[in-house]
C-alpha cells in the first residue's frame, strides 16, 4: 500500500548473528542461605485465640462478673465452659449459668486485672467488632450468639 514503504534517506542494514562460544564471565559457586534449623513461624498474637497461659483464670473472670460489674449475683451457680481464650491482650470466656442461657464474656487487659468489655448471649458489639483482635472477633462475632438449653 502507498506510504508503507521504506522511508527514504534511512540506511538499512542487517545485523550479523553473534557466534555462540564459551562464556567469558568467571564462574561463581552458587550461594545457599544458612540453615535456620527447626524455626517455625509463629502467628500474630491476635490472629488466633488460644488458651491463656498466664491468665486470667476462669475464677478471675467470675470474680470480675460478681464484683463491681454486677453481672452475676452471688447465689447463681456458674461453671466455666470454655476459656478464657486469649488473643493479644483480649480474653473470651463462655460460662454455663444454671437455669439461664450460656453467658459469653469478653475482657481485656492484664491477666491479673482484666477489664470487662461486654457480657451476654451476643457479645459482638461495635467495640468488639472494631477494636478486638481477629481471634476474639472470630469467637464473639463469627460463631453467632450462644444457644441456651433447648435452643
């Protein structure tokens, strides 16, 4: 087609292929990373809730609920069913309360002096959803509200 021919005044040339030959670059031995032994990566402290190693204990959570929080009266029988489970500085505990629905408890802070965040049958509050670590959020929000007897 017109206009697609070789431009005028531009020299044309063909490059000759370079012959394959021995490499002139010095050979270097392959390097290997030092052995790390049996190091296993640890998950972020907040990604998974696991049994609390240093507390708080289930008894400490019960004391908190029966104390100033006033969530549980002294005459109600309560048994720790699950936990406390820890993720970062947050804790999650499930209590079996005689004659009532299961009670979920979310606390945070130092093991010896946890602070109550929320307690009830549905503890997926705005604070828990917005600020708790993923491990606590999964237990409190993704599992849904606790089911009591006969539910």
